[in-house]
């Protein structure tokens, strides 16, 4: 995790329709094409999502039993972060695969299950093919909101919450640039 933010090169437009259905090959669970990418071709100006997701996954992996050892007040803040990550129509906004992962991650945080949280965080890079333009926007909003909750948790332990907060806050590009359509 670098603690510095980097400019985003996302150039995506806000979509006003529901997420498109993705075609899936019979021997793979990865989508073949999405209507948001214009026939499956990647935009050469678009920053690859996979490295961002890998960095996020690395930052979300916490020491063993870390969440279960939190004091009560920090457990309440963790529950708030879980709510921000997975509340509302997460499946409609983020798609089935990403939505399920966020719901499960939120549940692991609510139960203070570090092992489950770490295992789910490690799956984040596999979500790259499912992040359409509208899913990136919803995903980014949820990350940024949960990141604010981790920021309020302060300096606990060896700065794990600060690391998680910084990591989640590095991804406003998933939401703000996508919504405004600004090329940064």
C-alpha cells in the first residue's frame, strides 16, 4: 500500500440504465463482453482496474484475529463501515459477483471474523472483469464511505485502520471521476 493518491485516468460516463447482463463462456466464470465496453474492447486510455484491486486486497488483509480483539467502541465503528460497504441495492448497483463479495465482506466485518475478511479481500482482484462503468461507480462510493468510517477509528494497534482507510480512500476514482466524466 502506498499511502499516496495517484491521479486516475478513468474516462467513463455515467450510465442511467441498469447494469448490463454479461455473457459468460461455458468453461469460465469470466464475462466475455459487456455493453459498457462497446463490444468487449478495452479503452486504451482507461487505467487497468486489476492493479488497483490487488493493492486494495493487499491493504485489507489484517493480522490474525485482529477484528475479534477490537474494543466494543471500535466494533461499532466496524459495523458502520460494514453497513456502508453493503447497504441498499448492492447487487443491483454493483452486479451479482461484486455485490455478493461486498455483502460477504460486510458480514465478515460485522461478525469481526478476520479470517473470513482476509479471504474475501484476497478475492477482490478476481472482480475486475465484472466492474462495468456503473458498477465501478457504486463500488467506489461504497469504498470511500467505508474508508471514512475506518478513518474515524484512529490509531489502533499498529496503524491497521489508517492503512485500510488510506487504501479505501485511494479509490474515489472508482466513483467521482466516473460520475462527472472528468479525465484527470
